[in-house]
C-alpha cells in the first residue's frame, strides 16, 4: 500500500453537480499542492464524473445513488487503502471554502475529528425557525456525548485523522443524517475526540438548496428521531488503539 504521510485527501461527494464540481476541484487543487482530490460520483445522471475528471480529480463512480453516507464511506476506504493519515470532506457545491481547509485540519492536532462550524461567530451563515431550533438542540445533545462544546454537529465540512478514518471505514451509516449525526455519535462512543473550528460558509455556486417552512419542520422532527436512534444504538466500531493495525 503506498504511503502518503504528508498529503491530505480531499473527499468530495457529488450527486448531479456537473455545474459546480469542476470549479470546486480546480479551486481545491490550486489552494495547496499537498491536496489530493477524490470525487465520489454518487450515481449522477449528468456530467459530474466528466467535469471532475477534467478538473484533475480522481473519480470513483458509484453504480447508483447511495447518499452522502455511502459516498463518504467509499472515500474513507480509498483514503485508508492509499495510506492517507488525514482526510477531509469538502462539498461539491462550492459552499465550503478551500481556503479554510488548513484551518479545519489544524483541529486534528488536538482531536481525532475536526468540524468546520458555521455557528461559531465567523461569517454570516444564518438559519432560522424550526431548522435552527433543531440545530441548536442537536448540538447541545451531541456536545454532552462528545464531552466538549459543539455548535454545528450537522456540518459536513469535517476532517479525520488516521484513527477516525479507520472508524469511518468500519461504521459510516448511509441513512438520513447518518453521515453527520450518527457517524459523529458512533465515533464518540468509540472513544474518539472531537473539536470544532469556526468557518464561514459561502452560497452555492449554482442551483438552489431546498428551503421551506414545511421542509424545515420536517427536518426538525426527523433530526430528533435520527439523533435518538444514534444515541441508543451501539454499532460495531473500531477501538482507537486498533486503528493503526487496521490501516
């Protein structure tokens, strides 16, 4: 297995992001020459894979849409098999600023998982109503599980060290909010540590996220249910001291 101790794997899950992923990959690759980019084409039906490949990314195409959880588990498996000791998720839509990657990675100096937090007094990202209530509630509950104060536990802009990569390869759920809440709670149950660093989010480069009062209310109810399941169950996981052997 090739060793890449000084390089960082940037995992970009992408589903029908042909209009955004090329620019995102290009920006990541020009930000730091140590960044290797792998795009997980999650069963896209447009030109996502071609656009990512043309921009210089390694592309892993899934045969059908698995969701972010399935795509990220694929990415972490790739990271482990190729000897990466650090990996970070960056969304294909341009909302995560590649200039903040090193800042999020720096959190790995004191924790196994580092979250780029949108609600930490940086930037103008705002969420209101039921969706905001859900995020505050989720953060308060997960903070107790993680034994540290977290403000944004649903952020996908997060980095993992070698131990966290091994944990995610072992258990990274694909169901609703599994890629954020469930994976984080399971990692805490496995003894991994978590920290957060403030980042500013950007608007989507193209396309519109789904936002409505009804959608926000459904998000509130579903997220609370998902969190309850994540806390109650104890999935199979890899102990932190076994991570090195797993790689």
